[in-house]
C-alpha cells in the first residue's frame, strides 16, 4: 500500500459502557482511534419519499493500513471533516493483511 495515498485523517468512534449519577449503566460515545486513510466515493442515490421529501444515500470506501485498522469492528463509526459514516462491512483484500477496505454509508443528520 502506498502511504502517500493516505491523505485524510479519520476518527473511529465506538460506544462504551458508563455509570451515570444514578449508578445505571449507559452507553456513551468515545473516540477509539485516529488514523490516516484514503477516502474514495463509491455510489450515490436520490430517492423521493412521501410529501416531496428527498432521501439520499452516499457510500464511500475507506482504505487504511491493515496494522492500523485491524481493531476496527462493524459496530463502530467513522468521522471525517464533520461527516459521520456508518460502517457497513470491512474487507481484507485477497486476505493479504496489507490493507483494509472499509465500506461505509454517510449519515446525514
């Protein structure tokens, strides 16, 4: 993998258990790691819903080094420049353990 292609610094987030003031277990968002990545747009669709509402779905492929991203799981999410991306699946191309391709969908809030 060419390290010169990793031009974006992404942040990986996850939910962690925490105790609140009433000693109840809740889950809070916590930053898991930051790493360099290549972000490649893949597909975009626009759908018309009821009452003239437009829904969009944009997917990206995020490539990272295998050693840096091997702890990333599907229940985590990624942020980059104020955009949130939910992880759909993680691919280890050709099982070479050189890089990971993380397929994500952008969440519009």
